[in-house]
C-alpha cells in the first residue's frame, strides 16, 4: 500500500495510543476488530496498519495480534503467521484441542480434573471419563425405561 499522507492522517485520527497498544476508536466488527473505510470497502484496520507502516502481508499468511487485543492496530504488535500458527497461539479454536486456551484447561466444564486417568483422548479432542460414564449410565437407564414402555 502506498504511503499516502491523507490516508495515514485519516487512519491515525481513529487511533488512541494507550500504553503500548494503538487502540482503534472507530467502527469495529462483532469480534472487536477495527474496520477502516477505504476505497468503498471496510477492510480490517490492523491489516491496513501493517501494510501502511511495515510491509505487504505475504500471500497465505494472517496477522497475529501478539498483544491479544483485537482493537490494537500497532504494527509492532502484529506478526504475519500461517493460519495453523495463528490458531495454535490463539485463545480459542474451532475444535476442543485447538488454541492454547483449551489446551491449558485443567478441568472439564463439570469441574472434574483432567488427569491422565480421567481423560479420554480422541482425534477431535479430549473428554472427561467421569462425564462420559455418567452420560452413558443415563442413556442406559433411559433405554431400559423405554423397553418397559415408560415415556421419558
């Protein structure tokens, strides 16, 4: 992207420098990422910042917010990485075993500890054995009641 002083001025007028982050103060999407009106489109503000102040984003790479603040547009807080690396570093993921947030969980949603003995590992994630057993006991009892003709 060319270093057009008018674009830089307009861009920076929507930024407040708070500590080390450059906080985007204008339009944000539902995930908290800034949007910048440019040439009839609303691209992500952090991508514009990276291209204005650093370099063109290499094809096939994404920008990772090193500060974990989606509203930050400080180019020094952005790093071009692969999608896989961005997910690995992220706080959440699309399946139970992606993202450092899920990997670092020590207990299941019901409060049972993820220990070696209490963890079932499958290709799409890990599961609590205690919750798994409870679920299957309930299913077994419900099936027995259905066979007796009891409406559940």
